[in-house]
């Protein structure tokens, strides 16, 4: 058992394999597992691991005076519109009033629990994005309990440790960094692919879906099956796709900024968009900041139609609204995204990988949320703060910084934990989860042994 200066640390193991969790629990007595879903408990209990279930806010009675002002807590949580959006994503309520009643009860219940348990801090393997994990984390932060979580970087074998649920979280610097030649060679190969053709640069999951459908976004055979199972959803999907297709136009020869939409629902926008999970907000901000002679090109994510279509996030009216905005053009979803990037003056996304890809290809890039581009200080990159600052950035995109990707890699290497092991000869996208798990296990150990200062 490893000594730790901490008495109790709440840890939500998320997707971390049970073997890794068991190893951490055996090494650190201060570590207390927590989960928000009862169905997840059995797998841990079968291995003899104690795990705490979040208290049931619908059953627990508040029988004590809380140590911290609960009105300030619930105001901070409920006044953040992302709380409401996350609630609607996973939970149904009879009305807005009953929804906020339930959120109030969650705040009271979780604050009561945290004040009694008194954990030194909370650790999550990803940004909390279920309504329960989100509310618990926001309550913890409000009463002074740090929340630490892992965030995959643009270089997907490396992860940041972050503190603070906000657009500009604090980066916790790891105790040791991997500066090996192997890591650098992996970086070079990764960048070579990301600056190559569509088949080299596109993530394999999306490439495989497109190839499976013979490069068609909607397969007649698949949609017939979907229609028989979910006729309303399938009909909405086809109407939405046809509207997008009819509104799209060629952007060749135009001066433009391009915004790549995210597939939704997904953690990368809600909550990591921090104000821009509603992607229309980013469209309107960019439209207001455009140079006078430029257009905004909006391009949909193929997974919207090749994966699980959600009528709660896309509809024909959504695309009609976009198409009606002055100087906003919808690009064909079938166009090569990398050619669209290469011909733009700047590439924007809420938090997507496409911003890193644009940086690697020598283009200016914009991020509206938090996400994978942390620890970046490049004149080629802008994280949204205001329309005025965005406008100023877009007026000066003519001479991008050279070697921006390599300079960014140097920064990431100093501020992240690698998941590459000695046995890995190169980066393999199929092993992505293995890299993430390895970096999480290493990071948790550093946090608990106080090798890494969470206040650094």
C-alpha cells in the first residue's frame, strides 16, 4: 500500500478497466470509488471492491443545517444553462418547474453528502457529462472541493489532467514528462497522416462507415430497417438530410471561414462547449465577426447521418435557419473536408479535432469551448472570448506561424501524460482506448502520491 497525504479521494472510474481500478484500489487506501448508476455496481462488488452509489435525491431528507450557503450553490448550478441542457438529454420531467425542483433537490442532497464525507478532491476519467456527475461536480467546486478530470489531447496517446469545469480550466502539470525519441517519431507519423489525403487524415471510424455505405451518407437498405423500427425518427432523418442537401452549394473560389459542426448529443459540445453546446450560437458569433469580404461556410458532421440520428439536435428547420442567415453558406456534406480546410482563411469548431488538423495544415483555427486544444499559445489559434476579439483575429490570418504543430507538440509533451508503453512501436488508432487507460492510471497515481501538485 502506497502512502498518501490524502485521507479520502472520490474516484469515478468511468470506462477504466476493472483490472486497472483494482490495482489502484490496492495501492491507495484513500481512494473511494463512486458511481451514479446502480447497474454499474455489480462488476466492482464481484471483485470485492467497495463502491459508493450517489445518494438518491428523491428519497433523502435534509435533516441538518448545511455548512455552506445552499442558495448560492443551487443558484450557481441552475443558472448555468448547460445544467438544464444536460438534464433534458438524459431525464424526462413533466414541466420546467418540476425539472428545476429536481435540480434543487440534487444540489441539496449532493452538498449534504459531500459535507459529511469531506473528500479531499474528486477525480473523473473524463469531463463529467451525465446530469448527476455534472451537478455533483459543480456543487463540489462551489463548496471548495477540487474536481480533477482527464482530457484527451489532439495527440490521442496523450492526456491532460485538468481542474475546473470551465472554458479555460487549470492544467495540472504532471510530475514526469516523456521526452523520448519514440514519442517524437510517433508524433511525426501522426502529423504526416493528418496533413495527408482524406483517407490518411480522416478518423478510421468515420472512414469505415463511409466505405461500408459505398461513400453514401444514407443507405436505402439501412434506412428501410430503421423506418420499420422507428418510422418517425427515420422520416425526420431523411427530411433533414434532403433539406441540407438542397440548401448546400459549392464554395470553390470564395473567401471563407469554415465551421465544422459536431455530431450531437456528445460530451464534446455539452458540456465542453461551455456556452456553445447550442451550435447556432457559434454560427451567429462567427457571422458577426466575419471580414467584410468573407463568408461563413458551415459543414455538417457525417456521423449525424452515418451514426445514430437525433431529431432533438437536427431537423430540416435547423438547416433552414442556418441557410437564412446573411453570408452563411452550407457546404455539401460529401465534399472533402480537408480541401475545405486548406482553402479557408480559418477553421472553427466548438472543441473538435478539426481545429488541431487545421493547425497542422498551417491554417488559422478557432475553438469555442474547452476540449482537446489545451496548453496552446500560437498566433494561429484563437479561443473565443468575445465577438470583438474574434473579429480582430479573423482580420489577421494572412501570415500563419510556421511549424505551429511542432511547437504545439512541444507544449503538449510538457503538460500531458503519455499512454505509450515500451511495447508500442508506433501509434495505432485501434489501441486508442489502451493509451487513454494507461495515461489515466499513471495520472491518478501521481495525484495520490502528491508527486503532482493539484494547485500548481
